[in-house]
């Protein structure tokens, strides 16, 4: 039995909920493979289109496996006011990738995020679930170095 | 002698080193680290506190080598002497920085459940009357009178009703909901319990955004604690057997869609669907989640309810201005000296908020503009700083208070780039249900891309104004209706930069 089949088995008997199911798959696999859409649809008793619509409708649902560390640079207004663009530029330079890309060694995926509620300590960078505040271009290197 | 040190476990406090301090110091002999919520004076974090003879003493921006100094009691500041905090009227955030977020004992000993206890002594109609008298308006952004929502949900008969907390705090520059959820989750749940009892709901959800993992964890733990203590779950509601079928509460985590903060899109998302905005009516209070009456309000709104029931609707209506009652949680940020949360009665001016609480501009920064109300709010220049922070004055200025976010920009901010940023955000986040927003936001972004690349054409500004007007008039929800405001106010105030 594949891991996805196992996750789908656990949702049996519950009210079918596409988003919740996709998030459950993502939390175990790191992403939702598009090829699994028909199997998910069958298990939930909905159409393929409904599942694909949810999968493409939410920015935080991934269809590809990300790098080991997802680095998200906040683009919320408070971070913009505190010139987060300079932080982003430095991270891009250090990692050698742009937004939405993964480093060749699979260590980092670089993304933007609209606000993580850390606006009183802007600029903000989120690595995995860890939030870092008052990030300056000069401190970016230390943050990244700690991610193996 | 054992010395107790209070260190916040709020996400922002942790983001600036609170965990590092706690970890380094917990190994010390005779030191007990107590993790609390945050005062919201984030410019002081990591803020370490000890018990003094007349209340807490604080050591702002503490670092590891400060420990001996703190233990000797050298150089601390009495917390109640810090002007940023002393000038506030803390009601909903009264316990911020004081209590342990998941201690039921702390919550009870600091006034917790006084509102629920009062509510359970009243008939549902009386509770709704208190809410109407309080004149509380929704704190999420739409500012709808809360009592009227409760009344509509109460009067609609159904075999099942829901209470839903909108914890999809997506307006950039705001974090007061996050502070409630991480810092005092019991207060939010108490408010939801009161609402459930008043309208006769048996099930509830907290729709929490994906970007708030710590808040979601705190909520789940709080629900477990309250279920074990008999407040939640099937059977008794709020430990009161008289109050019907009980109240079961769940946390539902979203997946990064801003438009899911709009109530109809949120309810679609809660059902597991793509978060598409639905036309109203029917309003959720009549037909919401799974077609059942659903009372949906944002986190701060529910968190305000316990004090209203505990102290009475008339007390709440005595705070604030004529049409804006109670307190507002301002989240002041951007290029100010003192970013943080200020809970104050409505009615102070923007200038007072920025100067008295924000502490003026950060070192080296000169004021250029201030954005109030998140990505759908309006930009103000110096000339607008006398505007009083209340619903009516903001409405007259064509602006909104939104979720209370105030972001100050400095002289280095490129207004064309900022306008483009706002419209790109809407183009990214539009759900696509209506054409003005779906197409309008993309077209407007393209025009602004042109300006950003220095190839704005004659007539482009008129075209933007026209497009903006169409979006305002014809969009289905607040996203499309309000998205043109930051752009149009940027053009209005900084026309010279658009070329």
C-alpha cells in the first residue's frame, strides 16, 4: 500500500474534505504529487477537477518536493517598509537561486511569503517553521549556515 | 534563593532571541524560567522580567551576558513606568506578557471565564441584548455590528449551527490575532463559547492560517485542556449542564490563500473546497457552513466578547467615540522607533499613534507616508495625520481601519514600486470569481509594471483611475473593491513619481 493510500484510508468515515486531505498528504510527503489526484478523488468521492482545483487554488500546497529547508522571505508591508528587498537580494546571491527555485544540492528552496505576523520585528525570514526577525543583509549568512 | 525570570514565548519574541535566552539560562542554578505571552512592546524584546516589590521589573533587549545584572536587580525598569505600556488602555490584552498562555490557573486568576459565567446566568436574548448595547463592531475589517450578526444567527432555526473564528489574519502589518491565539487562546475560546450558547451552536472551528504554526499548536493544546476541564466537548457547555448540547471545537489550518479571510471564501475553504468568494445574500448567519446558520467573526472580535459580558455592554459603549466603541488594537510598524501593539480607545489621531506609541521615526528615517488597514487600506501623507482613528473619520477620508495595521514608510520608499507591489498582491490573491478583480488586478499590475520600468505612457494614469473605479464599484468582495485604494492614494499623493 502506498503512503498516499494509507493516508486516504485514515480519512474514511470522516466528512470528505479535499483541502484537509491534501494538507495531510503534504505534511507526510512534503508535497502532493499531481499524479495522485485521481486516487484522492476516488477515495473522497469527488471529481478529479475538484481535487485539482483545490491543489492549484492554494499557494501553500506544493506539487513538487521542496529542498530540505524552505526559506521564505516576507514581502508584507512592514517588511517592504524596512527594505526587505535588500535581504532577499542577499539571500539570492548567497544561494545562487531566485524566488521559487531550489538549490542544485537540494538544500534550500527560496520563496516569498505575504506576512507571517512578525511585523514588529521586520524584516522577517522564515526557515521551515522558525521565524527570524530584524534580519539584515549582513546576518543572512549566519542564518543559512545553521541549516544543514 | 530561587529567582523567577519571565521570558515571552510569542513568535516575535522568539524571532529576536527569547528562546536562546531561555535555553541558556534554564541551566543556571537558582533560576526558574517562566514562559509567558508578550507585552506587545516588541521593540523591547527580548524583554526579561522579574517580580519586584511593586510589580514586574523589566530588562529590555536582554542578552545572555545580562543575567548576573538581572539577578542582582541592577538597571531594570518597572514595567508600569514604560510610557508605551502606561499610556494604553489594555482590556483584551490586559494579560499580555503577564500570564502563561496555556495555564488555566493563570487564566482563571486573571479574570478568565468571568464573561462566560455571567453569560450562563443570562438567557440567550439577554446576551444578544448586551452585545447590541455594547455597539461592538467586527474587528476583522468589515466593522459590521456584531450584535446584529448574533441576532440573525439566533433567529434562524436549524438543526445545527456553527460558530467560526476567522484566524486567517492575512493583512500584512497585523498580528493582534496571532498574539491572542499564542498568548491567551482561552480568551478566544471563551468568546466563542459565549457566542455558541447565545445562538445555540454546537460546533465550532478556528480557521487558522498556514503561516501561524505556533498559534495552531497553542489552540489545539488549549482545546485539549478545556475539553478535559469540561468546558468543551459534547454534553455540557462551559461546564453548565443547562446549556444544552455542548460545544465541540476544532482547529482547521488553511493553505496560504489571502482571499480565504473573506468570510464566504473561508467557509468554502473550511468545507475543503477552493476558496472562492460567494455572492451575498444569503449571509453566513442565515446560511453558512454546509448551508447552516454560521456565526463567523475574526479572532479579536471573539476575544473582546468575554470582557463585554463580564463588565456589561454599557461599559464597552462608554469607551471610544460616537460610532466607534471600545478599544482598538493598533499594530504600529514599518520605519518607526517602537514597533508594537497599542490597545487604546478609538479616537486618537494617526499622528498620536505614530509619535506617542511608535516613538516617531527610526534613526535615520524620514516620514514619507503611512499605510493604514493592510493591503486594502489607504496611504496617508503628513497632511492626513490629524485624522482620528475611528470608523467614521476614516470612512469620510475614503479609508478603512481594516485590522488596525499602521505601517510607516520612509523617504527611501519608491512609491511606484510600492503601488506595483500592492496590485501584484491582489493579482496573486484574487480568487477569480468576479471579472473586475480577476482581470482588473492583472491589467492594473501590467500598467504599474510599465511605470516601474520607466515606460509609463500618457493616459496610463487615467486608465488606472478608470480601472480602479470599475473594480471598486463592480467587484464581488472587499478584495477587489478595496485593492485600488493603496494604488490610487499613492498616485494622488506622489503623482510626480509616476512617469
